[in-house]
C-alpha cells in the first residue's frame, strides 16, 4: 500500500514545532500519532521504490501506527477503489492524547498494545473517552462541539473543519466521566436518522442535563436519508454551518412537585406488584435514591426474597428497571462483569442470586466481596487486567444501588446491608394489572425522566442532609436508611412519618435480627436462662437441642454437644467453669457471664417472657418454685384455648378477655369477635390488627410495646 504522502511529508506533518525538540531535524525521528509521544519515536523513511516505511520505536504496533496515520489523512484507507487489505482501525485517545484502545470500524476492540479484547480482559466502550476527545483541550470555553454516532461521522465532520466527538454505537451510552469534558462547551447532538439514534442522543442529553449542562442542542435535518448521519451530509460547508446554527435547544425536563412524583412511583409499582404499604413506600424512596445516589455516603441494597418461586420477585425487578437510574437487569453475572458495569454507573438489578451463592465457591466468594464493598462510597474491587507480561492490578469502583432477588435469604454480610422486601405468592383476592413490556416501559420511562430532572436540583440538598434516624434502628440499618429518610424529609408532607414507620417495620424486630448462628445461640440462651443464676453445660445443651425451631438439634445430622457449645461461645469471651449447683461442683455457666454479650449483640427486651418449660437447676426466688414458667391453665382456659392456636409465644398471663372489657384507646367494648387483650396492655389489639392474620398481630403487639406475639383466632365459637 502506497501512502498519498511521502515519508518527508509524514515527518513534517507530525512535527510539534517546539523549540529544542529533535523532531525539527530533517531526517530525525518524529512524534508517533498512536501514543502520547513527547520524545519523538517514529521513524518515517523511504524504500528504494519510493514507498514510505514507518515504525514506532516506543513499541506501538504497526496496525496502531497505520490506523493513526489513516485518521490524520497521511495514509490511504483504500487502494485503487477497492477495499484495503488492512481494516480501518481507529485509535481511541483520552483528552490528554494518550492511546487507550483501538477499534476496527464495525469490528473488534483492541488494547493499546494490539491485544484483542476478550472475556478475561474486556474493553467496555461506554467507559472509554469519546472518540476524538484529544481535540477538546484546544477549545476555549463556550466553543461548539458536535457529538456524533460512531467514528465515521466524527471523522466526516472533522475533515470539514467542525470539531466533533463520537460515541461507539447506540448500545454504548457514554458514562458520566466521558461526558464531563463537554460541560464547558456548547454541545450539539447529531443523531443518525432512526429511532435508536434518536433515543441514544436523547439519553446523552439527559445525562448532560443531569451533570448540570444547560445548553444542549440537536440538529434537525429533515432531508436525511434513512439511518443517515453527519458523514452523509453532502451540502456545502456554508449549508453545514447553517444546519448547526439552526440546531434546536433541548430544554431540561420540567420540574414537578416531588410529593406527587413519589406517589406516581409508588402507584406505578403497586399497579403490577402486590406490596404492603411499608414496602411500597420504601421502594418509591429507593427508586428516587438511585437517581441521587451521588449525594449519599451509603446506599441500601434491596433484598427481594420469598419462600418459593412465582412470588413476584422477578416481576418487581422488571418493573423497577424502567424507573431506576440506568437500570441494568441481569441473572447470573460474573464478578468481573459486575465490577465493570458498576463502573458505568448502573443500578444493578440482579435476579436468581440463590443459585449464584450456591455455585462454585470461588465465584460466590468473589461476588460476595464485591457486594460487601459496594454499599459505601469509595468501595472498590481489585482485578488483574491485561495479558501476559502486561498484567496490572487495577481498582474499580463498585459503589451504587443494587436490588438483589432470590429464594431464601442472602449471605449474612450482604443481608445486613440490605432492606428486605419479602414477597408472597399473590392470592386470588389480590388484583394487579397484567404485566406487558410495552405498557410498563411507556409508563415507567416518563417517570424515570422526571426523577432524573428532580435529582439535578436535589443532589446538593441531599448531600448536606442529616436526617433524624429512629432510635430503633441498629447502626447498619441506620446507614442504609439515612439517604432514604433524607429524600422523605425533602419531599415533606406525610413522607417523613411514613418513611420512618417503614424503616421500623422492615428493619427492626425479628426480620432485622442478626441471623448468624452465634447471635442466634445467644438469643436462645438468653431465653433459657431467664430467671436463673446458674446452669450446667449439659443442661443448657439439652434445652437448646429441645427448641423445635432452632438448628441445635440437627447440626450436620448430629445434635449440639457440650464441646460444640464451648467453642461457639468462646468468641464471645464466655467459657464454662466449675460452678456450685445444689452443693455439687459441675461445669456450667453463671447468668452474669452472659450479660456483656447479651448487651452487645441482642436486641434489648424490656420484658422477657420465656417460651420454655423452666426446669432450671437453680432458680431465683422460692426453691420450691419448679415446673412451668407460666401459671397452669385452668379447665376453663383450656376450653378457650381449644379455639386458638399458639404462634409459639404466650400473651401476658395467657388469658383471653371476651366480654365486659373496654379498650382504653378507642373506647370500644370488646367481645368474642375482637378480644385480643394482653395482660397489662394499654388497649385492644383490634385497634391495630385484623383478626386471623398472625403477621399483623405481631405488628400490633410490637406497636403496643410488648415483646411478645399474640395468639390468633383459628375459628370462632
């Protein structure tokens, strides 16, 4: 292939002109266009037949050098009217002129050293600088730059004296870091003449508005051929300039009342998914948070779980995909892919995680590590990138909102960073609108655009917000809820109260308890030794194993042993010692030895009501007090209890009030239809709950301040 310019002309074109640079000499090396060549390293000489020979002595591949010369018009892209033997390879540089990637037109991607992109060491176009970014540093503030779709259109405008940068196709929306160099310039968008091109440039305009750019324009070219772009414009240079001058300003989306916008988000989600009120409030706030996550120090994950399939988990993720910021829904994904996608600023909607965490240990542990680090700003994952001798260790940001769905619970460390949304299979009486992609997208996208517009003004206020956190939340839950409560306070109205009620409902009590076995063990021991001063280790093990809903009776097909109990308590600083029980020296524990661990790891209980029969070796009070911890049911109470089924915990003294009792809250007289009255409570549970719903009964009792669960009616007399 013979270039249209001679070797001497190539050298002259690439000279920098700076005083003292050796490129000024006639036959010396010149600057290589394929890398940031501050010390001339490119030789350009002529063969005997007059052909130009070029070589970069700094190590650039021949393909990279030729591709750079093609872009500069110093090497032909075609020969004798036919396709070149060499593919057109574009050189991608950052704003400083450093080569970061190579790209065959409509083909493969390569690293700067010429090695191809692959699954182990991929190149993500959305994370790259825009094509032609190296020319931006020469522009003064307020100068015009055109964004095109692809390198061909960009080159076409540059050849006509128009400064342009290009994206890498409609599937690679540039990330915020790629767009930030444009914020000081007047941006004009030139979309290809098709629906995908218009949508692509629309998303870029939205991203620029979100970054604070207030002067974004779009070219209107009615005569454009189908799918035609900037390179297809055949008018004169004057007509081209006029077309750019007439570009229409894209107005930022109108601001809306945020209270109404949150309601629209909530109604949109509940239209397709059955949720409780606290769950719907939480998801509406979290959806808004995905658009303003940059203002937060932490981001709560949303754990979507259920006991079985077909409970609406995937449906919720699919619904959220259209309203969250840059939604990216995926099933099983590699750890490396997740790292790189989070670097693009997506909101990750990850489905079927129960299978992922049950997969190969190396994969599940890598995924766990990424998720553990990604909830706090500055969190990063470290990967090895490159090939062969060019491998380097690189940190990638992984902070960002994530919704994670699967059957069962997430690993403890990830679940602890999450707000749990427990889904249930829809009952016949619960009606929702049938989910159809075209309808859901049409409803969701306008809401998403309004949230993006809201975030532009909200981020500064949210950055400085310090919302009041409910005392009931533990430290980790407080971290997660802080950005959501800040959004609720900003909205005003009923949202501050609703948000805090949702936080207490979803992140306090049994659902928020530490699910690790060590803490579960402490909780069960606290229940067993309530009211005792001492207990033998053998007796404690026996009673632990006897708890029906606890794991201690079946640990890998064997019950808990005294040795197993010993090593499980050792991390808490609790060791069995010789204690005096009924005049005998035996190995056991004193209740006081557990006090520090109970205070640090368990939720405080104002009133502890034992679930177990008290057969303690040593009890406080009268030594003759043995047997059940509660009063023995009378015959009349037994008849009453035949109508009821225990939820596993008793109510106060276990009595049932049916007539002649007045609620101190609502003033209503209680009858057999609503007579849940825990002993000493300030009012009737009927005031809070519906009869027959054990979950609502649990909430009602907790609202009354009682650490117990009410019995529920199975059938009325």
